[in-house]
C-alpha cells in the first residue's frame, strides 16, 4: 500500500467522518453491482469519507466507478459449523483484498470460526502476506483490545447486540466507546457502527470518541426502511 493511501487510514485522517455502508439484502432489486456503485458514488459526492461494501463483486464495481474511494470491504458467507459470517476465513480475506478494498473488515469476536480457523493466524497472514489493513468487527471491549493487539488497524463496534454473548443488548454500542477509546493505542482507529439511525446519533458517536461513524440502513437500507414504515402504518390506532 502506498504511504499516502496508508495515511488515509489513520485516526487523524478520518476526522470524525461518515462511512456509508452500501449494502442490499439477498433478493433485493438493489443488490446489483451497478446500483450499489451508484449509491456509493452518491454517498461520496455528498461528503462521505468512505464506503463499506459487501462481496468482491460489489467492491470491484465501486472501485471501477470510484477509483479514489476509500473502501472497507467484507464478504458475508455462512457455514454450518460456525456463527461467524463476516469475512470468516482466509479465502474470503484474499478475495476481498483482490477485489480492491483498502481495508478488510472481519469478525474479530472470540467465536469459533469455520473449519476451526484461528483469528490470530488470519490477522497475521492478512497483514504479513497481503499487507492488508484490517477492521475488527467486535462486540465487546475485550475483543476490541485483543484485535488491536493482534494487529488490526481499526476496531468497530459492528457486532454489539448481534452475537450470542450480546443478544440482550441493543446497538448503538454507546457503552463501548469510552473504554475502547481510553484503552486502544492512539494509532488504532475506533469506528462506531451498528444502529446509528440519525444525524444526532452520529454526532453523539463522534463526540463519544469515534474516529469515524458507519451508517447503513438509515441511509441506504431502502428495503428495511420501507418495510418498517409500512408495518407502522398498518398498526391500528
């Protein structure tokens, strides 16, 4: 990675900016590479500092359309022997990097990975063999600190409320921000992701110590947003 590209990933360069998660669920008409690329370009044109994209196909489409974009890439794949699905293994890491991501996001919780793959080994291979910066998607302070110690450049609160250990909790992960900010090395960026539903909440995350804020459903989640409105309107007064 060129020095100027690497510098874009530093906490000071993120400056409390917005990263838009541009994704669409399986079966959605929005889940087309050209549609994802259009939404990503619109986000970047309107001030987003980067985009978070799922699947090598979508990463490649946005890279071609927006060659200078800061792309956080991941690949969601499900396996019968593990609950981990965000870039769960070495094959997914390689594919996301080859597609053109600047940062690879991966599940960095303590859960068992597919085929017993080891998180520490995956991080070491990704950073050593590929030179790939990593974003650790975590659910707790302990897992965030461990991921940083293993070599992840960014730590995100993405999985707070979405793992077995945190299923009783609701994002945003307000209670993770202060302890992570206090204990993470200054060189590791803290990213607030998950459940941010308004500009006020995004500001709260920034003011709470996040170096950048990821917003997805509230901006690009047309399927989920429309379904929520229609359910609310269908309720009897």
